[in-house]
C-alpha cells in the first residue's frame, strides 16, 4: 500500500519541526529536569514520526489497476469498549445502521483462505476496522492463522491498548503480529503504561509498536507527559490532530486548517484507497472503504462470494470510475468525505485519465 507521496516531504518536515519546536518550547516552560533532551531522538528510543510513511511509497499511477490489493482491513470486532467523541463506533448513531458483533472464527478462517488465493500476496492484512480488535477472544489465533498462511507481507492491528495484559501480550507476540498501532486515550493510568511497556519489552525484533494520541485537547504539560511515558516504550510516537475523516459523522473541535499529521490541507479528487485497499466487516460483508462506519458502501458478502470477484467486480469498478471522472461528489459518502484532504498521503488526480484508459 505504500503508494506515492502527495504531500511534499518538505511541507511535512516543516510542519513536523514546527510542532516539535512548539512542544520543546512548552517543555522549557515546564522547567522539568533535562526536558528538551528527553524528547530528542538521541535520548528517546522512539522515532517521532507519523504512523504512515510519506517517504518511499510506490507510485500508484504506475501500478494500478492491481490484481491484488496492497492493504486489506479485516475487522475482528465491530464492538468497542471505549467511547471516543471523535469516533462513530461508540456513538448511538452507529447502532442505527449495524449490529455490533465479533467475527465468527470459522468465517474468519474461510476469509483468510479466500484472501490467500489472490494472485499476489497481500502486503498488509490489518486486523482492524470499526471496533477494538482485542475484544475478540481468539485474536491471537486470528493472527496465527493469517501468519501461517504465508500470504501476507505483514499482519498488523490498531488497538486502544486498554486490554493489553502480560498473558495476552505474549500470546499475540508469539502468534507473530508484525506491528501494533496503539491509539492512546487522552487519559490513561500507570497500569496502562505498564502493560504497553510489557508488550514493547517482549516484542523486540518481533513486533513494532507505534504509539499515537490526539493532541488537540491536551495541554502542553500532558503532551510532555505522553512523550515521557511512551517515548522509550515504542518504536514510533506521534501526537496527531483531530480529523473529520468519518463521512457523515460530525467531529467537534477539528482545526480546520491542519491535517492529522500537521500537514497542510489539500483538496484531492480521486480516492487512491479505492485502488489499493478493501475492507471486510466483522459480519463478512465487504465495504469499499475502511471509513464505511455505516456499512452503507457494501460491495458484497464473503459468506456468499469470493474476495477476488468483489475486488474485480462491477460495483467497485463503478466507484473507481466515478472518482477518476471527477464525479465523486455524486457519491453519498465519498461526496462528503474529508479524509482525502485531512489524512490521505497519495494523490493520483493528475493521472486520472491515464488510469481510466488502462481500465477500459
Ligand atoms: S473518498 Fe472517503 S469515503 Fe470515499 S472511498 Fe475514499 S476515503 Fe472512503
């Protein structure tokens, strides 16, 4: 999925250094012992870097259409044990559209077998979409089953970290998870940090740990504390901004002029996600988009049809063509989606006609 870079690297660097410089200044104000040194790369184990790589991405316009997606989201759990105001999963609104559930393990195995029969190995299997994946009691078995297929470049997940415990940590690491994104809540306990530390300490050379939080409502002091608490127990760390990424879900408090990673907002017409990723919901249905929290962009059902037929099917093709012909505003969810402006890092707008030609 490492598609091409859209946000100029220099812009990102400038914004990142501005963010960090602001943070450093505030740390000076707190007059802690060796405050600035603490968050420098030299003394902190983690890299201060967004969870998404903006560098070294495949130039999507040279490879699409793809026979196999680079990235597949597969949701072990549509249920979440948190209630974050910026996420629709915990909202009552979401319950109007779907019944939260854990994925049936037999169905999960069938889906992994199905994914394994795609022409190419899938670069990343992300065991996450709408809910908290560690709520699934068979999460380690899910990781193991996918890893044993040998058909995924990496298996990763995103968790709020609340369920990490020594026993589960070891099970997940042993199962072979390659990367874990920990989305740290704005308030957490010393026990929470201890459990993340346990995972980190036991996952060396096995599983990368990327930690992030959302900083818009944090004071400078709590940002410093976050860096101090997690800077030595993660491989990457970052303080992100709120983003109105979920179509038709209102996120309050978004800074209108700044993207998730501190980058400038950029208008993009063609959604690159449609060309390199696909999302499987916990009930086995397939959504065109990982942000389809309402399950209203459904393309098919893996209980009844193959992943390959959905990936190559007419419905997804129609979505792609609508985007390439600059008509995404006519699509209900895509038309109001702000993910491309606030959080996407690929831009294939300039190649739309060329790609369209290759699809015909
Ligand atoms: S435009 Fe937004 S809603 Fe549509 S597929 Fe892309 S990310 Fe998803």
